[in-house]
């Protein structure tokens, strides 16, 4: 979310959303350790036909491990990887 907004020149919105996520009791912050990083790297390498980022790939691996099937995402990558995009998720709805 933060990257989405900063990449579109919306720094203040990125900081707002990031702060809300960090303070939310509903959000579980997961540190990426070496094993998760390497598994995400392998995931990325095995999909040369996709334009996934390494961050996407690590996210997909973690979501699969945790049994998460829905994503708050604004691009098709999560859907391509087999996840459901939350209904009504748009940048303007945040």
C-alpha cells in the first residue's frame, strides 16, 4: 500500500496509510527472514512468464503459508497468483 501511493507521487497518503496499518490491531507485522526471502526468490524464478516483483513473490509465499486467500491489492498480480481481490478495493476508497 505504501509503495503503491509513493510510486504515484502521493507521499502524504502513503505515510497516512502506513501509519494506520502499523497502529491497527488487525494487522500482523511479519518480519521477512532469510528462509522466507529465499522461498520468495525461488517463487519468482519459477515464473518467468509473470511480471511479479520480489515483494509480490514473498507476499504470495507468506499468504499461502498463513492460509490467506483475500488481498487488498490494486493490480492483477494477486489475482494471477490465485488470490481473491477484496471487493470494492480501490485507491480512492482508502
